C-alpha cells in the first residue's frame, strides 16, 4: 500500500478501520475517528473522489475550514483538531501502510514482543546503561515494535529494507531525534545477534543521519527571564519551597534534573560545603560547591516544607505515594507551570536542560576556562561541553584556542 501513488478510497477506509481496532483506541477516540471518517467518505462521494492521493487530505481540510492543514501558526478549534487528527491518520496509512501515533504514551506493546523488550533492557542495565538511557530505549523500541505490528512483519523475517522504511516513518522528527532512533536500533540489533535471537546482525544496515555540530543553536535564558522564573514560585508553601531549591540547583550549578530528583542526604557535605554525587547519565562522580543561596533554600525546605519521611532522598513527592521521585517528569512538568505563571514563552527550549546551556553560556561570557565549565557540567571531555556553548561561537573559539595550546 505505501508504494502506491493513489489508492481507492474504499481500500483506504477499510485499512483505517482495521487500524483503529489494532491500536485498541478508547471508545471515545473510536467514536471521534468514526464520525470524521463518515464525513470524509460523504465528501468523497459528493465530489466524485474515488482515490486517495497526496493532496486529498489537505484539500478536504481546506474544504471544511478554509485553512491550510500544515499551517502551525493557526490556533485550531477542538473540532478542527479532531479533523486534522483523522486526516493525519489516513495520510499515515496512505504513506506508510499503518497509522503512526504522535505521543510516546500511545505506543501500546504488542504482546509477543513484551518479554523480548524487558530482556533487552535488563541486558542494557547489566552493561551499565543509565536509567535515563534505558527509558529512552524503551520508548524507541516500543515505537519500532508498533511499526512491525502495523506492517505484520515478524522479527525473524526483518530485512534492511524494512528498517529503512521504518526510518522513513520518522520524517516528521528533528534530525537529532532520528539519530537517537538510529543509535538505539543499532544497539538493539547487536543484542539480537549476540543473543542468537536473529541470525544476521542488522546493526550496520540502520541509516544514520548526518549531524552537524553547529547546525542548531540551543535556546537559553536571559538573566531577566531566570529572575522572572524563580520569582514566580510561591515559597510560602511546601511544594514551592521544594521546587525553588531544586531549580536553583539547575540554574546556579547546572545539575541535570534527574540528578536533582535523585539527590540524597549523603550527597551534601555541609562542613566542606560541597555536593558530591554520581551522575546518572555518565556514572561519573561530580563535585560542586554548596553555595549559600542554594544551601539556604535547601534548609528552608527541609525545616519548613518537607514531609516527615524515612526516605533518604533530599526532595520527595508531596502527593501519594509519598517518597522519592520515580522520574524527573514531575519537576519538568512544574517548570512548565512556572514558565506560564511568569508570563514567559517556552520557545524551542528543552526547558530544564536549557538551564544547563544557560549556565554554560554565562560562564563562557565571564571568561571561565573551557575545562572548568566542563568540570561544572560533569563532562568527561571538553568537546562535549562545546555543544552547550554554540550560543557564543566567537567566545568559544577564543576559549578553545587558548585551552592547552602553546604560544608560537
């Protein structure tokens, strides 16, 4: 089906209805799609449209609302969003032979692959994969399994052509995200080969997009925006005290959100005024100064906000079940709310991670040596740090030229 330039409307609608059943949508979503499909079929009948092509979906949306379905600057009504969702559904089947899903929460696990995925992730854990990396791998592999399920492709019959076609379905993602998919799949196929699950090692057949170091410039925060953000947090309540202290660790010390959420009492040396912790991502021990403003915020939370708990985590959940954070999603979600309260825009920032970029850029502008910035961020290699400093290429060049070089 995906190789055809046009397919009969009746064939497309039959495939669409089968996809709704396969993907096990909730009754409300089934009802919504079914209504949209009936309206679309009626439109085709009235206008003598018997085949579906590249422009059919966009033309239908234009007919219904007088709008370009690809215009992202228009705020759509709920009805328009429903229609666009159904048109995308049909477009996916037309282009790829199955329906894509646009949220990682939607990728249901085909039962025959559930055990295999858990075995692979356990193998990753035994090979020192961080919890964050394993979460990413889980999401990406689930999406790949959804592709196999949609195409009715047994894993034992997988070919390099199938892999290439899966990578084609990722066309709406940024190239950096596609590169992550590529890396995860290569690792997964190596595991399948080494474990004897498949005979051929397909890792070398996975397409890998070219990534250019200076292709994108990370969005950072101005000092005024950081002040607005922190000022928007209500520190008169327990959660506000907690989140303020946690965000200071990100803003002032550049800690990753996952490391902040996992911070233990034992990681703070109050006598030497140091924070000593093992980074979840790199497994490298990092040491940061426990600055007075950060220490004061933590003490305020511990004395006046933190619930009584035997949990050894510094920061804990204040809703049931109480205790340590299960992931960094809670702080990231609260950060979105504080951004809104502060009247700021999210832009293209990766929110919490952009605070690390902001700190690195601020240190660079202050003339801090590249190696020092690298140590603050907990990087093994200064070249990794360079990716955080693309916002100031001129200053970075001066910094790299001076680092480790000899005078002529």
